C-alpha cells in the first residue's frame, strides 16, 4: 500500500479552522486516499494564517494520527515586481524581511517546513537588472536565491 503526503493550501487551512465539519470531512478524505502527512500552508498570495490557527490545526490533525508540517508559498511578497506579478522580487529588501518573518513564525509552530515551488524569481525590475550586470539571468538569479 502506498502512503501519501498532501499540501493543504491557505484557503483549506482557513476552512478547516472555521468549521468542524470541514475538518471531519478532510480527515475522512485523507484516510480514504492513504494520506498520512499534511503540510499546512501558512502563507500564500498575501494571505497569512495566524499562529493560533496553525497551532490548533497542527494539534487537531496530530490527534487524528497524521504527521503535520508547515508550508510557505513565497508569492506576492514584493511591492515592486516586473514580470509575472505572482512571484517575488528577491532584490526587494522588504520582501526578504517579510520572508524571514513568515519563516520564523512558521518555524515556531512546525519542526519541518517546505517551500512551495514558487520559490523562484523572474523579476526584471531596475534593481534586478542592475544587480544582474553582465551575468546571464540564470546565473544572476541562482546567485540571488542562494
């Protein structure tokens, strides 16, 4: 038998918290589909889940027999972006500060955190172009993300 993990997106996390029947339905569905580990998303698209809500849901799903970890989706952290507006400009100091705050808050609840696959940048704002200099975009962004 295969066992699976699943990321629960911000909207689902909010619904689980607000309604007992949503939690019960989710538990039944997870069990039916052999899902054993949940990643509760704490941030996505400028929606942040409060720590109290994450603690409550972590403990609830643990009590139901699931492994529970955190997830961050690093979208829309920038006030400036040139390119796909869902992504984040990582030359933006405020965006990096926000990511640090979100990471610390999530780590206060979960021992393990995954970053959603939006952890990249395709920004071409003036500052990104300036920092890129003569490097290729691939090299510049790899250096920036490190």
